[in-house]
């Protein structure tokens, strides 16, 4: 099936569903092919406002969801079992199911889905909203090459895609799934630093964010090791080494390593 012909249903129209749907409809999928199911009026309307007025939303599974070729499960992990118990009888074997839930393993999801369901497990992140996402993808027991290819193509329209063995999806969650939150906090902290030394807040946020964008793009475009790029900024006896010394004193590297590890462990606990 051609990706731009795919009808996509979202079960749960919260933040991650909105980021994906908005991303898919930027270039690839017409908004009229998107539907969402969510009991929350606020969430449903926010989804429709963000994605487009052609999007059909409803409080419970309806004909639009039944007619979707791909169904994204985007509810909280803790709700997934009860949602699937209710939804299961309405799903058809023709539909490809995609879970974005943190932690929930393929075997657990398959045990909650109707027998014979084709499942792909994905760990996306919120920058999918602007086409700059990073996603890990693992294929369920019955999903085909074509299913994996379709989901990869959809996700490639909203970011980079890494096909990974399922046991690595918790690690992907710890790094790129939760990662935008770490980076937002780093941007906020850098801008606090800018304010401390006299910059106006809005300018400090712009400079901090652009510095992260520029540095990240340099890593991706040059292919150089980040340590080599860091060395190129760091003059002997200069300003940067004075700052890096403070970062080492503050344990920034250890804190980030522990952050990825803690999120990965928590993802493992969620199943
Ligand atoms: N927010 C993020 O950065 C990421 C989230 N995820 C995963 O995405 C999933 C959704 O997370 P968020 O979007 O952040 O949460 P959210 O709270 O923004 O959205 C969840 C939505 O599910 C809805 N919901 C509750 N009961 C429902 C039901 N019976 N049927 C249909 N919808 C129902 C809620 O009303 C809400 O709109 C989670 O499993 C999470 O692990 C994965 C990667 C990143
Ligand atoms: O915090 C969470 O559990 C979700 C999963 C990855 C990002 N947000």
C-alpha cells in the first residue's frame, strides 16, 4: 500500500498522537485520512485543532477507526490492557497495529490483542511534530516485511528511524524517547546562565536553543566524534576550559548517563 493512501487511526489523541499525526500530515498523508478516538473532549478537540479540520474524532471506536489501515495505540501504558480489552473485538485482522507505549513488550501487547494481530512496536519522540523525530522500531511476531516497511516509511516522514531488536527498545526510550525532556531542561538551564550574566531571557533562550541545534547538526553533518568537536572549541587557557571544568565538577556527564539509565530501567518496569 502506498503510504499516502494509508488511513490512520489513533487510539488516544494526546501529546504523542498529536505529534505523530501532525508530522504525518505535513507532507505525506492527507488529513482526511486521519481519525482519532479519545474519551476526553479536550484532548480530541486539541488533536483536531493541531492536525486539521478534516480529521474525524470520536469518543469511542467507530466506523472511521474500523476502516483505518493502521491503528496507532497511543494511550498510557497503564491503561493499555483495559483499552485493548474493549477495543479488541472491533479490530479486524486486516489492520496493522502500532504501539507507541513505553515499556509494554510485544509479547504482552500480543496477549491483549485478538489472536492473529499484526503488531509493530515503536518508540517515537515528540519532535516528530516538526519532522525532527527519532524513532526505534521492532516488529511483532506476525508483522510482515511490508508492514515494517510501511511503518518505517511513515515514521521516516517525521524523523530518523532505527530498526532495533526489541530488547533495545527500553534503551531507545531512555535515550531518545525521554531525551527531548532532558534537552529542554538543558536549554532552560543554559538560558538561566545567560540571564545570570546579564542577557534578556528571550534572547538567552534563542541563543541556547540555536547553540544546541548548531552543535547537534555539526555532529550529524561532519560525522566527527563529539569529543573532537569539543576540543576545537576549547582554547588552551581560554574561556571554554574554565566552563568545562565547572561541568565536570557538577557531574554533568555522570548525571546524563544516569538519566538515560534511569529512564531505561523505568521502561523495563512498565511491562
Ligand atoms: N509524550 C512523549 O514524549 C512520548 C510518549 N510515548 C507514549 O505515548 C503514549 C501516550 O503518551 P502521551 O501522548 O504523552 O499521553 P497523553 O496523556 O498526552 O495522551 C494519552 C491520551 O489517551 C487518552 N485516553 C485515555 N483513556 C482512553 C481510552 N479508553 N481510549 C482512548 N483514549 C484514551 C487520554 O484522554 C489522553 O488524551 C504513552 O504510552 C507513552 O508511553 C512514547 C514516546 C514519547
Ligand atoms: O515519560 C514517559 O513515560 C514517556 C515515554 C517516553 C517519553 N515519555
